[in-house]
C-alpha cells in the first residue's frame, strides 16, 4: 500500500476576507447540512477506487471548517475510518480565532492538530485584511490550542503593510505554536484588497520591503528553534506538517468537497468550485470532477523537481531515479555545474542553498 492523504474542503465562511480568492460562500445551516450529506457520499463512493492507499493524514481546510461543529467533524472522520485503510499520523483542523469554539470537543472528535489563521497580531493590519478577529482573540486561541492539543500551527502573512512589525508578531506567536506557515501577500485579481490597492486607496509593502520582512521572519524563527523545512513553512524539530509534506513529495492525496483538488497516480483533477453543482452530484464520487492534467512523464519530472527544491531536503536523487527510470545526474549534470554557486550537490541529494531559496523560481526555471 502507498501512503496518501485526504483533504476536506469546507467552503463556508462568516465573511470573506478582503484578500482571499479561495472558493467560499456565506454560512448557511441548511446548505451546510446538505453539503455534509453529499460529502459523506463522495467519501464513500471514492473508497473502492483507492484500496491501494493507506491514509496517513486528514486535513479540514476552507473556508472555515470549524463552522461544521465538533459532532459533524467527528462524523466525517469516522466515515474516512470506515471506508479507507487509515493510519493517521495527523488530523488537522483549520480554525479562525473568531470561531474557535469547543476546542476540547474537537480533540475528543479525533482532531490532533490545529492550524490557526492568525495572519497578524496588529489590529490595524487585521482590519486591513478584513479579518473578523483581533490580536487578543488570536493569542488566546493559540494558547488554548497548545494547552489542549500540544500541536498548533499559526499562519502569518507578510507584506501587508510597509510598517508591518514581523519581529513583534513572532515574539507573541512563537511561544504558543509548534509550526508556522508564513505567506507573502498576493494581490489576487477580483479581491476587494487588490481593487483598493489598484485604486490607490491603500498601499502594501514593496517587493524589497517584503523580502526584508521575510528575512526578519527567517532569522527570528531560527533564534526561537523553528527551522525552515519548506520556503513558507517553519517548525520545531519533529513537528513538520505531515499533510503538506505529501504535496511536496508528490504523494497521492484525495480532495473532497466543492473546489477540492486531488493528485492520484500522476493525474490532477478537481471538483467544480460551486456548492450547488456539488449538491447536484458534480464531484469525484460521481465522475463529475474536472481533469486538470492527465499523466505526463515530462510534467511529472518537472513537478517533482520544482516541489522538491522548495524544501530544505531538496531532490532525493535515488527517488528521482527510481520514480522515472532515469539517471538524474546524467541528464542534469551540465546545468548543475552552471548553477553550482546556488546549489548544494551531494551524491544523493540536490538542494538550493538557504540564502537563495527566495529566488528559487529563477533557479528552477534554469534547471528545467
């Protein structure tokens, strides 16, 4: 059997944040109940096609997954246990501080890791992002989460503001988490924040300022015992995210729910990002998914290299050779020599040197 993960997309929010372009709809109890029933159907109908998989991680993302409630979350976890071979190493629930209720009940339901959408500890920046919580809510959720689960990840966004004090953020956040996901603000087309910036109603950090904020974050994490194992992810040793690591190692994962993406046997597909279509049966359980990419050997090689070079460990040469029946060094030796100043090249592994990880895209494009 091969290890795999399951991602559950919960597309409901109390209010959409000003920067977010993930698929979500406003919370509606009737819609949520119908969604859960269809979700359980999709989970069940996919099981027979995935008998070769051992599910080691389950991730509830969104949206705001905690809007389902602990009892419903437990029902979904039990369905996965019933229909799949499971050996959970990690069961994660995303929560927003303004809706982080009954955390102890989630622990009883089978959740063993929280991912908290902190984003900032500056109330001015939280308002700019359109978040519904304040700094006090966020820090209280982190502290309670650590007390109950002992395994908590915090999300933070850099580049929101020229005056953003990342160091002060981390002084408050890092004592109450074991993992940090740090994202650079991306102004997605069609979002209210992008519109406000284009109309010059608000401004965000410049590219140079974003890089400086990221460097401050990187150094602060190192000082506090958080090491960078992927360009946007830091953790204490042994607390790396099991689920996200499946993505970077190109292991199979099944995505359930409207808008959820899957990667299975080299093919990528997704469910339509539409709750109404989902409730009408347009999802992977009833062959209603959309194929994003059929299996392509050359694209598989490129994705393997690209994803691996985002990580601290880099490319596992033996795994590349096994997976693609090709000698990595025989194919890439000339360009590896050209890029030698940016790479660490060993007999069994190739990785980007830490100081150049932020310009990984240029290096990867040159390699490919």
